[in-house]
């Protein structure tokens, strides 16, 4: 799964370079948006989106995701709701994990098609396929035989779906982009041969049909 998404990543990057080259001959070539996903902040992650027009009706949006969250920080409520099924050094399930920390990175890709009779790239209603891939390292502390021990797991996450949204500009400087959509969420831990099962849809390591949505705020160049 990891090599598959890496191949997709480099393919999209190639398209991104071609899109930038094609833009040199259009009046949209020097226009782009940079925005920040507000919902990701609540989960202890920072997603920075770079959106650039490909044609008058379409744009490629690449989101770079960085995660560094702790159960004692801003993502405390979100992480407290998680159950990562951590194992001790003896292979037993840990019931009480303290000081959970999640660190990782990922990428989110959208190819937006703007709608309407007179669409302008980066403004108005749009729809898009959506793909993302993330790799996270999860660590936590537990007590075993009166000693503080540390457990860790590596989690691979991917999502394939669609999104429908609307992007507006304010004062010709700010942009607000909000959307909703759905697709399939896939999670698998390193070292395991099968995806996760029996997980609630609000949990980070969920696998199954998933409804997605967010709001991003940024600036226009």
C-alpha cells in the first residue's frame, strides 16, 4: 500500500509541474491560494494547502500535512477519544496509556473543477476527487511491574473519495474554502497483514465508508 501511494504522489507532482508550465500562457498563471485547514488544527495537525489553476475551470490543490500532537496539548480531547490498541513488551493489551503522542506527515490532493456558466478558477462552487496519504508514529507510556515503559506503533492512513465545496475571496486578499464529501477511509498498522476492523468512524485508525468535510482560510496571491 505504501509504494502504491508513493507512486501516485510522484505522478501528481509531475502533473503539478506541467500545470505550472501550462499556466505561463494564461492570465491565471500568476494566481494561487495558500490556506490552512481549521479542522486539522483541532486534531493536532497543520495542513497547508497550495492551490494553483490548471485551466479557467480547474485547479490543482496540494495539501501538506504535519502532525505533532500530544494528549496534554491542544488535541487533548481528540486523542483521549482514541483507542490505538497498544501492546506491552509482553504482548498484552495496555488498558491505560498515558502521555500519548502522535507524530507524522502526509499529503492531500484535490483536482478541483469549478462550476457555473462563467466559472473563474479559484472562485465559486467546485467539485473534486480527493486523495490523501499519511504515516503516523504513535507512542505512549504505561506502567508494568512498577516501571514506566513506552509502547509505539506506526499507522498508515489513506482516503479516496470526492468533495463538493465553495471558495470565496474577501477584500481581494483573503480566501475561505469550505467543503463536504465522502469516500473510503483505509487504515493499517505496520507489521500487520490486514487493515483495521471494528473501529468507530471518529477514531484515527478507522477503516470504512467515511464522510469528510472542512473549512480552510488563507490568502490570495
